[in-house]
């Protein structure tokens, strides 16, 4: 049973890492005004649709428009004059106020799978604590 438990733990951790680390998280598309994106080395102008990853920042000039579309299809307007950071989960998956009114079952499934995998991993990691016998001191 020990091999099976280790295999399940390894699978759970690998699943959580795979689900939680997307290469590209969103596409940003300019509407009107000046749009800029920061991939970690300062803001650069964007004149056509561009890929953005988790942690990138986007901003549009006052009076301008742009749309950030996450990989799950969730669309969010970039507010003029504000800096928006691309999140690991789309606002739709996180159930916040995004413009997409459709329920996002894919986001719920990913969130539930991640939570289950992490929970199982924590359970397995803490379950065996205290069961290892301390070595006995050598006799003089």
C-alpha cells in the first residue's frame, strides 16, 4: 500500500503544479487610445493583440479602451488610467466581477481539482508525522 500512496501523492502534486502554471494566461487587445504592457522590463506600447502571462501588467491611456481575454474565454475591460495585473485565475474562474456573465464550469473544475490535489498532498505529508521511531543511543 505504501507504493500506491506515494504514487498518488506524486500524481497529486504534479497535477497541482501543471494546473497552476500556465505559459500564457491571456491575450490583450487594444481598442482605442494607447495600450502598454509590462513583461517585467518596463511598459512597452502595444498596437495589436499581444500575449500576456501571469504577473504581466497592462494599462491603457485615459479615455482609451482595451480588452484582456483569459485562456478560459473570460473577458475583462482594462480601465483607463489604471494598471491591471494578469492573475493566475481569470476573474470569471475566481467568481469576481468580470464582464462574462456565463457560468464558468471549467474554472470551477480546475479550482476543485487543484484544491483536492493540494489537500491530498497535505494530508499525506502530515499523516506520517510522529510514526518514525527515534534511533536508540548506542550502549557504552
